[in-house]
């Protein structure tokens, strides 16, 4: 089992920055990849960024490329999402995600609200 706890959401003006954190606990040594998804009101949940634990490779949604950066601190079992040049359309609940391929298990955090508004 893996537990994920997000933090760092809030209200920011357009053009501002936020950093989200996701601390993993439990069977973290089995995690193959972690990432961030988001869900805006009335929309489906969509992937934002993914990082592969073994290689450090990353992938981003086209809508956030060049603005968001995903990173990890393996000692702290924590993944970060640095969000710059934020836009109103980035407003959503952001969820941390982890996957263990061996057991095809997926884990989700409770979500953290990010609101971009002037």
C-alpha cells in the first residue's frame, strides 16, 4: 500500500507561481512512476506530468510544457510540481498519482485546490 499526501495549493494571480508537493509513504520502494493529474469543474481528470522513478524521465501535457516542472527527491519520497506563468485555465484540483506496475496498482492523493484568479 502507498499513501500520498499533497500540499501547496492555493490562490494565485495570473502569471504567478506555485509549488505542489506530494509525500509518499508505505511501500514506496515498489513505485514505478509518480505524477500529477488535475480536474477542473465539469471536465475530466487529465494528466499534467509524469516522472519515471528509475530513469527520472518526464512527460508533460502540451498545455503545461515550458511552464511546469516535475521533480522528485527520492530521499524524502516526495514529488514536486513547480508551476510558473500560471493561467486561469490551470484552475483545478490537482491530484498526486503513483503506480506500481508489478501489481497494476494505482494510488491517488486527496487532491489540492489550485485557483488562478485576479
